[in-house]
C-alpha cells in the first residue's frame, strides 16, 4: 500500500488519444466494407479482404456497381434507404452471387449508414444459421426487461443488467463499469465464469478509456471485437497514374485510402493497436461494449470479455443494445430514488430558510439563526457567511485570514454563481495547510457587488482505492527500430491499493442543486419585495382617482351622519347617564356599539366595491408560490398553535392577478384555521384531476371553444364544518353563521370578496361540507387569458 496524490489529472493528455481511432483506415477481418456512391452503388472504396471472403479481388470491384453481386433485392433496399433512412431497413438480409453460376450464394447480414460526405457505407458480416425474428427478440428481451425494471435500486439494476447480458451473449465475464467525475472507472457489477478472478470494486484510470473513445461510445452505443489477435484489413481505393510521356492513363492500381473515411458508426472499424495490446495483456481475446447514457452523457459501459474468439450476431447485439437503452432510462430514476429521502430532508431545510428569509430584514440574519441547519443543508462540516466586510462562521472552518485571498482566487471560477470541488488543496495550494477542515469547498455567490457569499467546507476524508494495476503506469512509450514511438499499455492488472489524500467526500447533485435553489430563493424574495413595492405604487396611482370619488361619497353621505349619531349618543351618555334609568343607558350603549359596527361594515363595503372597479393585472401565476405566501401569512398570525398546511403535488400555473389570488388563498386558509377546533388544525390544498365533481355551471358557447380548459383546485380542512342548510348563504355579504364575537368575530364579507375575485377571473367557487368533520372549497381558475372575464 502506498500514498499518492490523484493518479489522473484532467490537464494531463492521454497518450491513447494520439490514435485516430475514428478513422483507422482499416477494419476487422471477419467482414467486408464497401463505400458506395448512390444511387447506382458504385464502389469507391473497399476492404482488401474480398478475395478471401467472396473470391473476388478488390481491383475487380472498384469503380463498378455492387448491385450485380448482391442482386435486385439490394437495389430495392438501397432505394428505400435513400427515400427514408438506413435505420429503418437495417439489418439487410443479403446474398453474394458468385460469378460461377454453379456456386451457391453466400449469405451475409448487411449494416448500412450514410457518411458525412453523403456516401453509403455498407458492411457485410457472415450470416448466422438463422436470424432472429420478432418472436425471438421478444422471447429474449421480455424476461430481461421485466427483471431489470423490477429492481429497486441502482446496485440491483446494474447487477441484473450484467446477469442478463451474460445470459444472452454467453461471454465469460460481463461487467457494469461506471465513470467517475475524473473519468476514471469503477466496476460496480459483475457476472463471470466461476473460475475467473473477480474484478468487482476495482478502479481503472481515465487513460484506459481516453476522450476519443468516450466520444465514440456516445455516438455508437455498441462495439465488438471478435478476436483481439488479428491483422487489420486496409481499406483500398483506386489510384490512376499517368505515364510521363503520354496523356493516356495506365492501368489502375490499388492504394490505401489516403483520406481515411469516418468509421465512427462502423461495426467493423479496426481497433487501436494500443487497445488490442491492452486486451491481450489482460488475457482477453474477444470483447463487446454497450454504452450507458444518462441525460445524453456517457455514464458507464457494459463491458463483456471472452477468453477465446467470439462472434455475436447482429440480432443478439440489437437485443443487448436495447437492454442498454432501457437501463439508461432507468439509471436516472434509480439514482433519484436512492437520494429521495435525503433530498426531501434538504428541501425541508431549504423551505425553512426561505421562510426565515422572507420574514427577515437581512438575509444574513435568517441564515445564521440556526447554523446547524445551514451546515446540514449541504452536508458540510463548516460554513462561513460573508456579508460585506462582516464574516460569520459555524462549525470547523479555516481562519478569517484565509477567506479574502480565497474569494479573490474564486473571482473568475464561479459558474452560475457556484463553485464546488472535493479537492480544494489540489487546486488552491494555500488550502493544503487547512486540509483537515477545508479539503472540500462549495461556494455560493449571492451578490458579488455587495459581497454576499456563503462558503461551505468539508474535511479531508482518507480513502483507500483499489486499482486494477498501478494507475501511474497506465501507458509506456516504446521506441521502435526506425525511431518511431509506439504507445504500449501496462502489463500488470494486479490489484494495487492507493490512499487518496487532500480530498473530501464528494458533493452530491442534490446538495449542489439545493445550494443554487437557496440562492434563487434569496434573490427571488429580494426581487419580489421590490416588485411588490413597485406594483403597489402603480396600483395606488391607477386607483386613486376612482377611490377618491367613492370615498368622498362614503365618507360624507354615509359616515358623516353615522358619526353624528355616534357622537350624539356618546354626549347623551355623558350628560344624562345619571338621569336615565339602567334600561335607557343600556339602549344608548347598544346604539354606540351599532354605530361602530356600521362603520366597520362600510369599510368592508368600500373594499368590495373597489374589487368590481379595479383593473386586473393578469399574468401567469405560480400557484405553488402563491399558496406558500398565503401559508406564511396565516402561520404568522397563529403562532403557537398546532397547524399543518400542506400542498399536494406540484400545481400548474394559473392566469390571473397574482396579488388577488394570494388574497383568495390567504382568506380560505385563514378561515380553515379560524373555524377549527381540532388538534392539529389541518389544511390541504391540491388540484382536482377529474372535472366530474364540478357543479353544473352555464358555459358561454361562444367562449368554450376558444378558451383553454380551467384548472380546479380544492382547499380542505378538518374544521367545524357547515350544516347543509347554510351552504348557500356562506358567500352572501355580511352573512355570519355565528355570533359577532365567536371565532374571532368579523364582518362576514371575506368569502364574498373571495367569490368576487374568482368571478372577476372568469372562474367559479363552491363548497362541500360535513358538519363536525370539515369543509372543502373548490374553485376554478383559467390557465390562459379569458376572452370576456365576468364583471
């Protein structure tokens, strides 16, 4: 066991990358390759092994049409491919017709595709005894697919995938190989012949699969090598030379194709000599690789090894490719499922911070209220909050003198206002002295102008990594007799253990996402506050003129006489209270209370009247955010009570006035908590998926066809409920079902205002209730502009 720094650096070029593996100019010898000029299938280039396989020299084929050799069926298939694409017709069942009439046709499986130059590349592989038909494909893939989809986690998925590919192909060893962030690989699943040594858990350096190979794996999902000990077959083209003393061309000769054709999608493409030697050093004779992609990027490989030559027919390769594609789809969901509980915990913490930030005057105060939760938000060991020139810390962190130089170093390294590494000392040398607390760094730039940063740190985590051979000896240079340099792969694959230093536990994707979401929430709340102030000012300016005239009428024509009655009654009590009997005093006091209540009712009437006159500022409204704001307001007014407010699922956007819709949810949630004697008080908001519960509502036939279907929402509580005979009266203005002092009092106009807002948006509201158990309010809202909203 030895101690080394990181064995592979992204800045170190891989020697394997010197090989032009996508344009080798040669193929593997078990098949034929033709480069054709459509539509007459004129052969422009051909592999040099035609004599050995079909007994026709290459010079007899170049410049001529391939159709006479493959017959009219090939002409028809070629025509279909030109009209559509080759994927629709592959594989091609073809027969080579020898020149000797008595010779039997030679069966081949053809695979064709079009090159970037517009030429047709046709590859012929020996046909197997019987090609698989649909029933065979179904028989092989259906059980494997079912078992793969039934797996519960990523480890089980990969192990089942290795088992199924091993069962279908018969390879001696099948491994699932996952790439790490530094492009090194790890064997995470394996099925093998019992007598073989296990490779499970071994790491392989990034140089074993260089960048050019990874790019090809992303383009071409499957790759086979029939026999690693082979002589590459060159691809030839016709060369025409001229005699120096004559303009008459001489006989055509053959030469290797100088401008090597792109073989990225070829199944016969010859392999890098370095990789062939690599396989031979491992004792592997045949191999097959199937790409595993996640979100369009190469996630890993299904690597198959065999210790004798092995040919896998096209049809079986197609089954394996299909399983690889299905597994690629499953990878994301399995990884997400494994992180689900942790992600939910992080989201809960994030919501707590968002709630605090929304209430706090300064975001730094909200973040430092609970430092342990701030650490837990990303699984850090320490955190530093930079607020201008002030620095606040929690947990294990480097000294303050370390922070300013670090921020200066980070200046041009932020991407989307975030920087993350699990090996800061290797990137920033001063961190070497603080590896015990700062080997990992997640930095968040809230505002660079105002110098607001959050820096999370993680301590060093010593790791023992088992490599398949010494990663420092991945390749060697061999000087040939002519002075040229040949890259040779390592000879040893014995398990070799390394202790990795200056590295923390890696940051998980959900932690990185959580940090960005926290920043977005902080910025959104700041912008929201600014927008709300701006919108409020505009709204006040627009409505001032209208409100002034109505307020004048209400104040002078209604309130002035009311104040006179109130004042006169008060004077009577003061001047004649000792003269009047008890009954007279009580009546005057009742009169005073009634004038006060009337004044409150007039105020509510003003609000209701304003709703019918004000202009709606309709925009797409995020209902999840509107409900979150309403929830926060209601919880603020009921601190200390046992309350549970939850939103089921992710709600779609509605079209409406954001502020008024927030008022709707604030009123409905507030009523659900107000008229509630349960412990805890529970309110649930969600979307009704079926419109069947909606009552019969008249629909304007002129608008029905041109408006998008509305969404139906519900607000359900476990409160006191409403008796059936009162359901129709709850939306009437100034109608209360309880005494003026019960359940906190009120004017009885809240639901009337809610109904008015919903109707102004072209929607409807109704209620279902069971007395003593709770109520459910249903409301519909548009998802697109309403042509003629209800006035």
